[in-house]
C-alpha cells in the first residue's frame, strides 16, 4: 500500500491512498518504480538518503506477553468458561 501526500501552496494537505498488489508486478516494474538498479542495488548515497527519509527497516519491539497473560487469556473463550462451570458444578454435586 502506498500513501501519497499531495499538497499545493496555500492548500490543505490531502492524503491519497493507493493499494498496489506487488505480487502481480514484474521485477522490472518494481525496480523501476523504486528507482533501483536490479544488478547493483542502491548506491551508498541513495541508501543514506532513504535512511534519513524513511528510517531503518526495522519493526518496533512490542510488549511481550507473560506466562500469566497467556494463562488468563485462555479463560476469555466461551467454551472454556462453560467447561469450567461444568467442572465446578460436578465437584459440588459429587459426580
């Protein structure tokens, strides 16, 4: 998905979203779209420019889930709650 910011002098910023199915494109189309030489890749200068513009290609580290979070998440399912209630009832009835 590409997001384009289009604005002219004195006008509000307009956000246009364009969805591109990259898997349907040829390698030549993609390298031409991103202005990359297929055999040499990006020059060091272009890498530096893109790093400054877009930042590093890294995912932000999210908050990890603890064992207790995963354990208690099991009880959010309706079927698990029904089975748990059934066990409690069976214990009280002595079955």
